[in-house]
C-alpha cells in the first residue's frame, strides 16, 4: 500500500482548506488556519490534526500502526 503524504486540512471554524505535506517522523498536534488564525488541535480520540481535519489520515494510521 502506498502511503500518501499530502492531506487537505479544512478549518471547522471558517471552512478554509489547504493542502499540506504531513510529517513522517512526528505527529502534528497544532495547526493554525491561515485565514481565520484558529489554532486546530486533534479531536478526542484522534492522534493529530490530520486525523481530525485532514482529507487523509497521518502516515502511521495509514500503515495501521500506533501514532505517536
């Protein structure tokens, strides 16, 4: 299975979305929306902002591994 590194994060506050490259060596716990400046944090039960707000889950989750 090919691991995807690109994910589109959508801000739940303003709806702005942007394609980002996910890190492969760390979880990203915070993300600032460039439009409304809201700081996104993972939702309860998710390991990172990509798992909560991204179009693609983070690389460890894609590989069925435990995330950070």
